[in-house]
C-alpha cells in the first residue's frame, strides 16, 4: 500500500522531517492502566482505526518523562492529572485517520460524494486532483503525512508523541479553550494569549501555560500548532530544540514489548 500523495512532498512536508534519525532502540512500552487518566473509549479505536495492539504505548524514555511531568503538575496543583487522548499510532492508523480527516473536510464543504470511489489520498490525487488540492492543505495542517519512508515518520508512529489534556481532582476536564483535536485556529497554543484577566479566555490561556510548563520542564517539546501535542526525541522535538538528530524513528517491531516502568 502506498500512503504518500505524490505532489505533497515539497509543499506539505515540514522542515523537521529533514532532520536525520539515529534511533536509540528504546522499547515501546504499555502505559500502565491507572497511571494516567485516559479518554475512553479510545477515540480512534472507536472510529475503527486498525491498531494491531494497544494504542496506549510510548517509548520507555518518553513514559518516564511523562511521569516527571505529572510530578511537576502535582506539586503545583495537587490532585490535578495529565489525561491521555492518544499515544502510539502505527502507520496504518495514521493513514486511516488522515483519510477520515479528508472525508470530514469534504463533508463540511459539500463534496463528500467525490471521494466515494477513492480508498485514500493517493487515489484521490490521481482520480480527482482538483478536490485533492483543495482538501490536502486543510488536512495536512494538523495531520502528519503517513509517509512509509522511514526517514520521514509521522510523529506518533515513533512512540515519542502523545496528545493530552488536564483534569482536576474530581476527574473533570480543565477548561483549555477547546477540545483535543479541535482543528480550528483555537488549536494554536497561544491563541488566547491576548485575553484580558478575569475572562474565561484568560483562564484558558493560563491552563495551557500550566500544561506546557510542566511538559517542557520534563523535557517535552510542544507542537507549534496544537496545544495538546507533545513529544520527546522525535524529529519535531529535535527541530524545536536545535538537536543534530532525532532519537526515535518509526517504531520497529523488535522494539515492542518490554516491561513497563511504574514511575
């Protein structure tokens, strides 16, 4: 199966994908149940995404850093927790979700029927390049291209990236100004930065600042366009920190399945 739309190589591929990868070989670990609250049911599994195992997995070093971030959060806001929305995402799942995003965008624009004979973005580009050109920038603004080239993996396929939010001591969502996967301008981390004190928008910004503070102190880098997306060791992280190379590439099968740390 070919996942990469032909003509998007130069126009849709972000600069961080040019950073070389020297995979350190850390295993992909199951996140212990109960360690962090989880969105349930898993949002992509509920859509039928083809996971070949648990989606609740991260590289061992990333999981250790997530525990550190939780400790930092607990010290500042006792009872509050980092809640997980998504973690490891195999390439086939990335393809599934990208195509789902194409369909959603097409439906919003009233042109869903033009996708009916296509099985994915590459077929759409070949059969209906006009509508592909219209939809692709909207989709790839947020979704990484499911490129099978191991030099350019989507961030979540490395086991280094996660999507998360905050919940309070009662398990209620902390207001962040929009949900995870809200693919509008509200996703931009500093969207509410100019809000006036005392307004709900100001509180949203404070909560986003709290999340990014504990995550970056633990070693994560934040996605420039998504307040909920953080990673350590992948190409996006290396680009943000000016590192010479990434530590994690697309997860190899042999790296799956070692005992998980407990904190």
